């Protein structure tokens, strides 16, 4: 889960595994795989950093094939 801030200042947690895309219009808009959209105060760079940190914390990026590395022998 990553912590984000709604436009009204309320904090909430979002499961980063369901994020399909993050865009800036200029407000940061997060679209989930379900089609749900969230507009947040957090800058896109911060959101991307939190997503990456979350993926690393659940070891989603620990598989060398997901990192784009060649077969390790």
C-alpha cells in the first residue's frame, strides 16, 4: 500500500498492485486496472517513487527476469 493525499487534504492508502497508469494533467491522476481514477495532491515523481518502494518492499522486483536481466547460472 502507498499513502496518497486527496485534493481535499485527506490521506488514504492505495494498493499499488492495481495501478495501471499515473498521469499529470497538471494534477496527478492515478488510473487503476478496474478503471477507477484518483486525483491526488502528490506530485507524479513522489507517486512513482512510492510505487517503486512498495514493489521493492514486497520483492516484486527481486526476480531477475522482471528486472530484464539475462538468465543467471
